[in-house]
C-alpha cells in the first residue's frame, strides 16, 4: 500500500462504511436513514465523503431514486464482507468472555424443520441451554434476503443453482437430498420398484411453483431427456410439506426433494427419480465475511453429522 492510499484508508470510518452499505441495500438515503436512525443530510454527507476518499461517484440519480454506479457496486461487494466480519467480532468476543450467546435467528424450509432439524436442535439445546432460538420458515429467495438484511443469522436451505446464488452470502454443505416421486395410497405405480419421468407424463402431478429450485431442475431434466409432452400439473406448492399433504389428499403424484425414509413420507410410498432429475444438497447460508460463533458453528456441525 502506498503512503497516499494509507492516508486515504486512515480517513475511512466504520460509520461511513456502514452507512454506504445501508444506502446501497435500501436503495436510497431515506431508507438508510430510517434503519440507522440518522438524519438524511448526515447520510448524504457520509456518502459524499466516501466518494471524495475513493475519488469516484458511487451513486447516481434515476428519477426519484438513486442507483449504484459500477464503482459503487464493486465497492459494496468488497466492503460488505468486511463489515460483516467486524460486526461478528462483537459476538465472538462476547462468547469468548462467557462461553455463551443469548439468542440467534434461524430461517429454513418447513420440510427441513419437520424432518431433519428436530434432533440436532435438541442436541444444541442441551449443549447451550441458555440460548434462545428464533426459528422462521421461508422459501429460498426470502431466506437469503433475510440473511443479507441481517434479520437472520443462519439459513438452512436447498443449495441454489449458479444463476440463483445471492451475492454476499457464503454457503456450507450440510447433507444431500434425493428427488422423489411420492405416490398416493394404492397408486398403480406402487407395484414398480423403479419409476421414471416418462412413467409420470400422464399422471396428475403436484410440483413446486415456477420459482422453486426443484421445479427448475425438473424442467431441466425434461429438456435433457428430450421429453416434449407437457406435464399434467394439477397443483403447484411452495414447499415439499404442502406437496405431501396434497398427495395424501389424493390430488396426484408429488415431486419432492426429501429423505426417502423421512417423517413426512411415512404414510406414502416414494420412488427415487434422482438418476434423472439429479441430486440436491442442503446448505448453511450466512453473510459473506461473517465469522460464526462457536455455538452457531457447533449447530452447523451437528446438522452435518445428523
């Protein structure tokens, strides 16, 4: 680092970095001011100071809103992990002092909460009895947004494909899931040991809605296999727990990502279609740059070992 760059870095403050990141995330000075509890002119002045330090424009006007410039976007991607790292030092140091954290927020899908997470959460409760867990359910997109906004410490979700990966989030592999065809009671395909997508073309299907990862992988599999006939979709859902409820009600065959011997599929028969649709992983997601506390890292490891 040159002496000139060192002098510029010395003039940076965490308040300026925090303000800049909130303006970027909220899309304007007013939104950032509301979150930070600062006056609008103060927010504006701190951003202008940052622009002087970096000698570049960070935001430009677009109607009544402001949008980041290319420099603003690049700076955000570099500073946001740094800010998350600094923020996490307070939790880490507090934990180092008394070996505990008082609470944390976890967001995950309904099916994962009902099937895989119960036992690890119970183990965690025994290991950290003074910790209060705030448990939320949401789809993948919402869960990642909650993490980015700092409203959730961790998210457990199906690993998003490359085009759906959120900037500013780190992902840690937890465990794999299979894609399954869930068959209603007394369905004709129950007699078969193996089921293919071709077997399901004319069946009434209950599948994930268009924005879900499972639905996207199903459509990719159909394209890959050269299947031209449209699927007979009778219902779309936002999570596998609802899909299984539809299967039990007799609406049709469900397509889910789950455990073949899971709690939700106990009263229905399943057949793996992983060979055609592919495998999917459950991951832990948290803000890029964040250092997990010992307690949260322990929870992640408990779920990996489940």
